[in-house]
């Protein structure tokens, strides 16, 4: 039987699970067997694939007021579709799905082997160091909640107001130092440097996003990691909006922790990742108290495991881990072609919107800043929630409207720092499920809306905007089960 594809097959032998970093060595959960020595084969090295990976549902057609049309998926920043390679890996893993780390049967041993190989794949994907710990979680939100509980006592956390709520909120109000929305990268650097100087403490953690989920702008992580370390602090990087688009490199960044989600990385099977320094994680209270997190339980007390097992109590989401590993492997093999594809679409999207009167594209650092394929915009005189509904019902385009769980940033960018007007924006986000035709359709739809208005009659109700007559999306569809 062949294992999941490896992005670094030359560094992994084709037999036992003996190449894990030292901190990844499995403990003996609940007194059961250690990681099984099931023989699996890694694929031989292959050249960089120049074709794009395909996603499940690429041929989806959706109902509109004007008939069925191909779905224009421009909502990748919220959740990505599954890759076909991910679906294939999951389908295969389900054939021998069994318990992890606790069984002597062949199915259990094989499932356990793949679970730990998935950890290796993810470690390679994030550029982990040999002594880093890779913990499987549910989402980025879950990863930061885990890390917040593992922080040493009286750790001071520094975070900018631009962050997604999952990165802004878990650390606790009284130990968090919030920094205002910066105007430039230089401003952000100065704000953080001043805050670090003004708040000395034994343990400090800087938390930043590698890419904004509102504007797509990419932060120079290495620079902020160096600043944090100059002041004796650690840095944790939210890579949720970067993982599907650009390289994550813990070692290259010299960052201490990174977190990202499978549902934003073409593996929507309920898995996330927290990877980084082992010492705080091994000393912190186990995240989920129960089986698997223990080394021994006696009448006198409990000895907890170290390494990833310490925070992966209960039966782990092995299918989610395998799905995420498959996505990481596929993205790594197709990295250049993915970036080229998204760069072309982003350039066309931004240029097209720039030509439409009354459209304002939001930005933290300015129009020339580097960014992944996320564009948030407003249309003068139009409610953003109505715009997103019109794009869906009249044009078959999927976008998102609101404040994107980043209320402080959106309020600031829309000149509503007190949040009094409930101002919102429309967000179009690009990925492997996006096409040139979909981008062109969005640009044309926005231009048509500005120039001619809607083709339907809309009414604002207590639950949002409603189209007059029957909404074409309200169709009966058989449940998938």
C-alpha cells in the first residue's frame, strides 16, 4: 500500500515511522502501544507540477433569476472547496479507518501510521524545526485557544487591532496589550517597538497575521519576528489567510508559533494546526483532559504526556489530519502554478474594480502593498449586504459581506472607529475554485450595478434583503445522506 504523497520524499525513508522530530515521538497513550511500524511507501520525487490542482465542485451550476449558470466562487477567504486529491485521500483512508494509537489490528496500525505521517507532512509544509511540536486542532481559533492556555503565568500578549477576532480575543483582556491600526509597516514596527519597551515582563508574546483576512495584505513576518526577539519576546503567526496562497516558513521566519486551518487550505474536514516551540506546550495544562493526553493515571494523580499527545486528548480527527496532509502535499507540488494563477486573477480583479466609479478598495498600508487574493470593497450609495445578494441572485457569484470577524479594522478603514454606523464591505477572494470568467463576471456585475441598478426589486426585511417574488436559490435539494 502506498502512503500519502510526500513533498519531501528524499528526506523520508519508505519504511518505518522513525524520521519524526524528537518532540514528535509518540508517547504511550493510555498505556497502549506506541506508534506502529507499519511499512508504507513514499512516492519518488516528482518535478514541480505546472498544471493547477482541481477542486471538488468545479463544475457546479447555481440557480439565478436568469437561469442556471456556472458558479463563480470568489469566497475562498471564508472556506475553500476540497481538492480532488484530498477527496481521494479521504476515500482511501476510510477503507481502513480505525482507532489511532490504541489497536493491534492491521487497520488500526495503518491508520495510526498515516496519522503520524500526516503530522510529518504538515511539519514540512510549515517549515518546522526538528524540535518543534505539531499539534492537530480543529481550526485556527482552536489553535490560539490552546496556546493561550499553555502560556506561562503572567505572559503579556501584544496584538494589533487589525486582527481577526480568533487572533485578537483568546489571550485574556487583562494580559493583552492592544495596538492601534497602523498606517504603514513602518508605523506598525514603531508601535510594537514602543509597546515592547513600555511593557517589560518575563514572558511576552507578539501575535500577528501573515496576511489580512480583510485586505489580503501580507506582513513582513521576518522583520517583526526579529523585533520581538530583540526585546526577548516570542512571536505567533496567524497563517490562516496565507496557507493556501504562499509559503509558511517557521524556521525561515524565525517565528516561534504558527497556526492555520484546513477549511481555508482545501481540506474542509475539521482539522487545524498549531506548530512551534515545544517548551511552553509541554509545560502548559493539557488542552483536552482525557485519554490520549495521559502517560499514567494512578490513585495518587495523573502524569501527562509531552509532545503533541499532551493536547490531543480523545480520539483524534485522523481523517481531518490525512485530508490536511494531502492538501499540503498537493499545494507544495503546485506552488508556483498556484501563485501565478492567483496573481493573474488578482491583477485583473483590482484593475477592473478600479475602473468602476464609486468603488473603493480597502487597504491598510496602501495600494502598492503586497497581498494575496483578497479584495474588500465598497460601492458608493449601495449597502454591501444588498450588493452581495444581487451578485448571488442575479449573477451566480459567491462573495461575502460584513466586517469579516475583524470589526476594529473594518470600522477604522470605513472611517467609523466607534462602530456606530454598522458600516460593512463586500469581500471577493480568489483561490483554485476561481476562474478568469468568474472575475470578469464580477467586474461586469459591479459596473452594471453602478450604471444601471438591479434587474430585480429588493426589500429590506428583518432578516436582510429579500428579492421580490421567489428567490431562485430556494430550491428543494435532496439531503446528502
